[in-house]
C-alpha cells in the first residue's frame, strides 16, 4: 500500500493525504484529469494496462479500492 | 409540416418540449444513469415544477441560480424555471463557494437550486431533485402548454456566466429566441435527425453542452446524460442501453476517450451518425486519431462563442485537409471582417480581418454591464478576437486570436499553423506557440512542447524537422519542454500563462 501511495503522489503531487478520504471524487480530492494521470502512472509503474471495464468510479474512490483493482489485474 | 419548419415557428425551447409532448409523448427526451424521461413525462415534470415555483412566489424575470447536477433533474428544473417566466442562471457542479456568492449577488437571485444546500444559506434554497417530485395533472399541463405558447422570443431565458480564469466573470444574457437560433444552427450543422440519440457527457452548465441539449429538444430527438467520460465502462454501457447514435464532446473529453478506450470507441463506427466537438481547438493529433478510429462517422468541429453560438461547422472527416479552416457559416449566421482601424474590410489570406457575426443567435449583451457591451458590438455585429478571412467558396480560415497571432517583422504568423506542423512530428504529444519579444523583428515565435512517453527530442531536433515543414521565419526561435500545457477545464490552452 505504501508503494501505491508513492505512485499516486507522483501522479498527482497536489494531493498530500491519500488515506483519509474514502471517496476521492465526492470529496473533491481528485478530478477526472487526475484520474488520467493516475492511470498513466499506475500502468507504467506496475507494467499493466487497466482494461476499460475496470474504469469504474468505485475503483478510484480510495487507496484500498485502487489497490484491489491492481491486484485483480496483476 | 416538417420538423425543421416547426422549429422555425418556435419561440422558446420549452414551447418545443410542449409541442413534442403532444406530438410524440412516448419518445425519449432525456436519460441519465438512473432514469429516462419521455417528452410526455418531461413536460409534465417541468410544468409541475413551474407551477410549484409560481405558487411559491417566483415572478416573471426573477433569477434562479441552478447548480448543475448533470442529470434529468437539471433538465426538468431548467425547463420549469423558464416556463415559470424566471431566468435560469446555471452554475458548474464543482463550483467554488466564492463564485456561488458572486453570481447570486450579481444577478440578485431569489432562489438557489442544487443537489445539496449551500451552507451560507441567506438565500432561499431548494433541492434540485424537487424538479422531479411533482408531475402536473391534465389541467395544469393544459394551462402550462398555453403559457409556453405565449413566451416571446425576446424573453430573457438565462444568463450564462463565463468560467473566467482571471477577474470577474461575465454574465451573458440569452433570450428564448437566441436559444432557438443556436439550436437551429446545431441541427443544421450536424444534420441532426429526429431519431438521433446523442450522448452528452460534458457539463450542462456550459453553453456548448446546454445548447446541444436544446437542439435535441427543438428537434424532438433524444439525449443521454453522463458526468464525464473517464469511467468508460459506464459510458459504453449507457450508449448500449439507449442505442446512442451521436456524441457531443469537448477536446479534453475526447482526449480521455482516445486514451482510455480507443478500441471500444472504434467499434461504434457503424452505429454512430456523428460526433460533434467544440468549445476549444482540437489538437491535430487527436483529430487524426479520431478520423482513423471512426472512418465512417461524420466528425464536426463547431466554431462559436457563448455570445454568438455555433456559427460555423466543419466535418473534418470528409477526406479533405483544410488547415486552419473553421467551415462555412450556418444559415442563421452571416460574417463580416473589420480592419485594425475598426472599419469593414474585404479580408484575405494576406490581409485577415477581425471576425464579427450577425444573426438571431447573438446575445443582446452582458447582464448589467454597459461598458463591456460597448466593446462587444460593432455596427450591430458581435466582434470576436479572431483574425480570419473567407475564401471564394465561403469557407472561413482562422489565423488565431488577435492577441495570439505573432507579428514577426510585419508578417503575421498563425500560431495554429506552427502548432499543427510541430504536432505532426513523431514523439511530440502537443505544443503551444506564443509570441516572444524580439528587438529586431518585434515578435518571434516561441514553442512550448510536451513529449510523448518515451520520446527523446531536443529543441534542436524539432527545429531541424520544422524547417522541412514551414517557411524559415515561422520556425520558432526558442523551444521549451514542459510536462503539461496549462489548459482550461474544457481543454483550451491558457496562452497567457505561457507568454
């Protein structure tokens, strides 16, 4: 999880705290452009392609949900 | 009577919805991920909401601030407000508190409608979902239908505020007749059919998407609303569910779709009639990729502004390359050109003029801002900041924004031409060309560039390649690599930040 947090920090430097919010979009932590940066950074770091069927809001709402999605793809 | 002739007789969008609710009550008007409303249902809800607003004391001309919820409730609320005789003032979904305050105060609003209450709360507030609570009965519907018939073209329908990255936002007044004229421009521009079902995944608080919605409602066709395209699984599921045949995008949303789901988009080529884009220039690379993915789909780029909407349309997927062309004016719009002395000129490629528009889509002016209104109009036309000319076939070619065009030793250089050439170099993701002060020549071009992942190009490499593509004086003197171009939310490059 720490590794993922570092990846997200690189993708969206403006966000300092990735752990408190459990709903990044609803809470205004990130916007859709940030998600594109996150997808690029995650794809590069883990050497994966995030399939379009995984591009769901629920998969990008918290550190845990992003982590779970990556585990499914790996 | 044909649909188009009917559209010409309409004075307001709500009148068109009332018409279709009687003619084709079971046709889908608007759907979102939770519900779908036919024209019959939409008019009953709008009529019920208008009735509630009037009963609660809303009067003719009152301003109602409406925060976008990007769903059918927002559509019903917009129509209900305008049917009640009030003026809708849309706000973005993720609007800052300070902007809510500024717009409520500057319009002297009497009501604030949103998904959630605004904490400051001096103003009367309602939840936007209340627009879906009360379907009018037959008697109220009949009375509201008559009311819709009586709305004149000159009635103020809404005030659209520019997003404004600097300074105070401008409130652009739109009358019912302006909305009809812009909707006609779109219907004509994309050759919209009554059977079309158009996906609108971009904000309805912004003039571009709102007008696509109005065009569909004037035409009696259908829209499907979504909040963005980033969650592509949902986008394509909704497209499948409602058998979408058209998509409305802004360049930023297009870029996301191209990045996240190019193959899925391509698989829709035989089902899509058209994709329409507007609100900001589309990067050449994205345009080319879209043409490759959707070879059988009409792909339109619209030119226009909130003040004078959708005046030109160009299908850029017809196999003809027209650099810097924005298309032909639609029937409602006539263009003219002004020289630097403020007088009308015959503009040409060598001597472009400032583009101005005349026609029923033109706003009557800014809300309570006489000074800005004086700057907006010239001899009754709305003046833009764009330097352009029209060729003998009626096509308009744009060199760029007046302040963005680079005057190098007395010769004008269109930044878009430099950018198009630079964008065609393999390894370059996107570029922005801006003027740089020069002692000898006044101005010279300077290029900011973003590289594609894994690319390794220096300024010198780009310089060498550009010399094969452009005349020498157009090749930038300075090259600056950056990670990301500064852009507005709809993808427009913020050139001021680069100058």
